[in-house]
C-alpha cells in the first residue's frame, strides 16, 4: 500500500499572511476571517465567526486595503 505524500510541510513555511485577517472572494460569496493555514489537500483553512471553513477556490486579499481619498477638488480617486 502506498502512503499519501504530505506536501503541506514545505508550503507551511512559505505561507504569507498565516494568522492574519484576510478576505476571500469565492463564487459563493465573500468570506472574512483569520487565515489558519492549508490542509493536506491544499484547501485554505479560514477561521470565521461560524468556525473553520475549508476553501478550495477563491481570491485572497491580505492586509489592510487602501481607502479612497478625496482629491483637492473633492473628486474621489
């Protein structure tokens, strides 16, 4: 019997944003929570107010997002 190769260990040391609050946009909507890590299948593990969620596909935004600022003529950039 062949054992499943665990590829998460090399990835764990390279994860940017682990432990930070992130926003993940998926086809089923937007989720916000603390980025816990990845599981053995490569799914992102997100800690939300409802518990841990496993996310297979989505766009992740790390860190604070810049806010729109008013230009001298009050035009929002």
